[in-house]
């Protein structure tokens, strides 16, 4: 079993915006390996508490080990952050001082071949953040019709050659199912004429399938209003996203709630998204696409 390894991005920026020194209850809706959560607990007063939500059992085990020095000031619940309101209600958590969402796939998930997120390793087409979820990438690739496949690849991957890719996938699977990451990656590269630049030609297609498998954009759209409702006056919601589709959802949701709020008033803490510093980029190249936005419930 590979050791869970993940470097939390925009750590300093996240702690500045969450400001855990204020104390209170904090929620990490995407706990991962517990990096951000540990930083919150290290800075927060002893009376503070943190609730971590995570789908991946491997991440939960890693986070529990990282957070152990802060027991009993934290609780971990296995679940989807889309159900944050229900999870918090069942845990007796309300009047939250800060909520953090770090959207996307961890380095551990990307670098664990059997999870099937990456075309760098030959592995089964999986891509499930929740290993117990019923639908994996292979199911979509081998059963969805050509129109639906093209729509997924275009909408979630912003891939202009989506129709060409979908057509080739459907043609190929008539001979035999497409079952591995490398098989699909080679197929996509062939559909694009074998072009290879700085970005692998299958990158956008793999992103699209991952988003579709996990319903990531729907989950993000659902959780933002629920998270905002959980905040106490002065409470803050901080969201880190990794591609334009996610960032657009966060940007518009924050803008709209600030403009429309009559009973509950909010203010933006980030006029523009925060991005990684040169030093962080040098230390962790995967931080290059991270964008952070934050909002505060005024009262």
C-alpha cells in the first residue's frame, strides 16, 4: 500500500483568510490527508473544534494519523461534502467560524496507479473519489452513446475535438471494451493526430471523465449555498479550485450572494482569486492551477 502523500496548496493564504486564531468551530469539507486541518488546529485556541469530511478511506486513515496530536478536538466523518449540511446537523455542528473546501484530486490519488486517475500508469479506468461509488470511468467510456460522450468531454474538459474523440471511442469499443488508462490515452492521442505539446492530448478528456464520474461540478454548486448557511456572523468560506469550470462556479456564486443578500449579508474577501507564489510553484508544481476565493458572512 502506497503511503498517502499530498502537499496542501496555498496553505499560508488559507490560514490568513480562515484566521483560526479567532476560535470556534471549523469544517474541512475535503479533508484529504489532513494538511489544512492540522494547520487550523495548530493555530486555533484549545477550545476550538474541527469537523473533517472525506470520501476516501485511505485519506481518512492518513488524516487521522496527522491530526492525532490534536485529539479530541477533531472529528472525521466519511461522506460527501455535498451533504455538508446534513453531516454538520448530525454531528451537532452549527454557527461555524470557517469552512474550507479544497476541490479536486489529491496527489496521492493521482499517483496511485490503481485509482485510475492518471494516464501516466497502466491501470483500470476507475477515477472514483469514493471507491464504493457505483459508476466508474470504464462504465461511462463503454456504455454511454456517442453524443453523450462528446457532450461530457466538451462540457467538462473544454475539449474542442470532443466529437472526434467520442466517435473513435465508440468505434474502438465495438471490437473490445476500453478498460485501461493507457489504452484510452493512446486512443485520444490518435484522435487528435498524435499531437503532443507541453500538455498530454488526453489531459482534457481525463479531466472530463473524472468530473462526470464524481459529479464534481454538481456537488460544488450544491454545497456553496449550504456552506454559507452554516456560517456564524464573521464566519468565512474559503474555496480552492483547480480549473476554470470550478472557479467560474465559485466566482459567480459568491458574486450573486453578495449582490442579492437581503436578510443575510455577505462580503467578498478576495476581489480576485489568490494563486500560488513563485516559491510555492517551485516547491510544488501542481499548485500552478490552484485558485482561492473567500467570502464572509457579515450577519
